[in-house]
């Protein structure tokens, strides 16, 4: 098993979270899971959001792997 480190993760609220994890991405994912709810959009979600001017965002290659300055490029 890879060695774990303690990472300081600072969400937009500014409240520091100390997370023991194998990588920065694992620490970030742990914190993000407590801040955000993610699910597949329903048809009603799409109709409501699109009618309110919200556009669908497309992920570029690599966006899911690295956030510059936040996640190690392991």
C-alpha cells in the first residue's frame, strides 16, 4: 500500500480540512464528496436548467484527472 500523507484541503468556505490520503486527488475527492451532490441529470433537471439559461459544460481531455496547482500529476 502506498504511503499516506496528511493534506490540507481548503474549500471556498476557507475552513481548512486535514485529510489523510494517498494522493492529493484522493484528498480532494473526499472533501468534494461532502460538499457536492452528483447524479445523472433527469429529463426534468435538463428542461428546468436549460429553460433558465444554464448551458451544458463539456469536459476537456484531462479535466477529470488534474486541476493545475491542486492535484498531483501522478
